[in-house]
C-alpha cells in the first residue's frame, strides 16, 4: 500500500502541477471542466499523501478501506457508464482527421459533434468528404455545378447544413430557374475547418477535379494571411514543384484526445461534461486550431496600428490563390474570389463579447488588408466579390455573428447567399435559362 501510494503521489502530483501550469500560464482560459479535472487530481494527490503519512500509524487500516471504497466505486461507475455508452451513444468521428497531402480533412460518410457555448449539433459529411447530402462524382446532365472552397465559414460551422449559404444559394437559384425551365444548379460545399488557399489548391487538384465544376468559388477568410504562413512552415514542398506533403500531423492535444475518448464511450460522463459546457462562458470546445491557437495574431493585420511587415505573407497567399485561378482557367472552370469580414470589421455590436478574447477592448479595425486584396484582384484580372459592403449595410435586426464563436449565425449565411445569388443572376442567369 505504501509503495502504491508513493507511486500514485508522484504521478498525480506531477500531472496536477503540469496541468495547472498549462492552464494558468499557457492557456487563455480555465473553464469549469478544467476546474473539475484539477479538483479531482488534487483530491487524489491529497489522498495519496495522507496514505503515505499515515501508513505507520493506527489509521493505516482506515486508509486501506478508503482506497478500497474509492477503487470499487470508480470501477463500478466506469463499467456502468461504458455499458450505457455502448447502448446509447451513436458512433461519432472526430470533426477532422489527418491527411498527408491536405494536412487534415473531413472524414467521408461520418458524423461528428461540434459544440461551443453558441451551438451544439451533429454535422454530417457525405460520401465525397463534403458537407451536405451525398452527391455523384459525375456531374448530372444539364446541371451547372458550383464548387465552394474555403474554411469553417464556408463549411458552415455553427449552423445546420440547410442554413449554410451553399444550401441556401442552391435552393434559391433552383427556384428561380424552375420558373424559366432552366438548367439545374448544384452547389457543393467543400469548406473544411481551418483551410487556407494552399490547402484548398491541394484539395481541388488532388481530390475534387473529377467533380468537373463549372465554377470554382474561393472564399477568402481574414485569418488566411497568417494561417497560410503557418501551414507553409509545416509543409514539405517537392523540388519538382509537385506535391506538397505534411509528414507530421498532430491534430489533438492530450486533453482533446481524452475528451474524444469520453465522447465516444462514456454516456453519463459525456452528459455531465455537456452540462458543465453549458454553464461555462469561457471554454472553447472546438477542435484545436491546426494552424495556430486562436489569438490576436490571426487578426492583427485587420486592426489599425499593425506595424508587422507582411509582404512575404501576402506574396505566399496570392501565389496559392493564383494557382487555383490558373488551374480553374485551364480546365474551363469560371473562377470567383470572395472576401468577407469578421464581426469586428462590420460594426461595434457584432461578435460581442467574443471579440474581446482576441483583441483589446479599444482595438480599431482597419481596411488596409481589404485594400491589398482589392488591388491584387484588379491587377490580376481576378473576379472579386467583396462582401464587406453588404455586411456593413445589413439592417435586418438579427445578429450576423455568434456572441462568442467567430462564425456566422443563420442570418449571416443568408447575407452571403443573397450576395452570391445577385452576383450570379447578374452575370449568368440568362444563359442558364432555356
């Protein structure tokens, strides 16, 4: 018993110290789940210490019985929870899985649970690894196929699939075309959490080309400038200019690995953690950002006073965008670049209070980066749909961004779908109608 207690004391003491150091000095939040985990670790450490100190006293038998009670209760609970999990939990996959060429991707034919303080839902991924219903690889006859590339905003993180701008755009265009007996439109959502143009280019050329889209839409996010640079540091570029690979991909921290294991197997523990999630205003439960932790670095270039030299970052970002455009042009696909704002770039009332975890309260947004993108589009002849004006002009009375999460609410997706529809109707509707 004494040797066991000494070993447990060393283990729990070390883990508790490491966990507290990480939460207090490395992370930007602790959260109720973190408090619970730390409390349990501290209790075990105290119990092990008490056992060591009381081993040679008359309380030795009491400590042995206490350990027997703790072990039996814990084991019984785990067995019962595992049985309940096996019977009641629907199999779920991780939201993203590693990929050698694209760094990470959505797992085809899977379901995953996405949760934050603002939303909680199960996301379905179809047979081709895209969000939405199953689609055929071969484009149906008399169908105009639009392929949406982008990150979690395009994927529609936080909303059901029918609320995403891709689904809304497809439904609205097909209602218009039904009136003129025109071509059917199919909008495929290839957005993936934390994607940048480099990954979208690999995704398009390696996996999505057989879909033969008539139009490729790359939705550029304001975080792409910094994240593109981060991915390029991890990537291995072949000397012949061919494949880009990510040989060492680790998508989950130890905490997330444990959480994923619980989500898949322990029904009652999962329910309890979900309850704690609902009480916490600070905890972010999304998969770890695979390029960089959520921080001011992601959006510093969108704020006034940013003095970082970003010429190389812009050059790399535009290189990947140009590759997508060149590939699309060479395969007879129309190419459209869109750019959209984060909440702090729209108004003082959007994305409150979530923005204050990213930036100071007195941060002032700037259109400097937006103007760089506009100049690139003008200089290269790239078709650009600038969504900043429609977001800033919105007066529908609903929040366009979640309170804590960075992404669009259903109202935000409606704004994007409406702007895209107007752009397409103005430029393509006549030739779609018979």
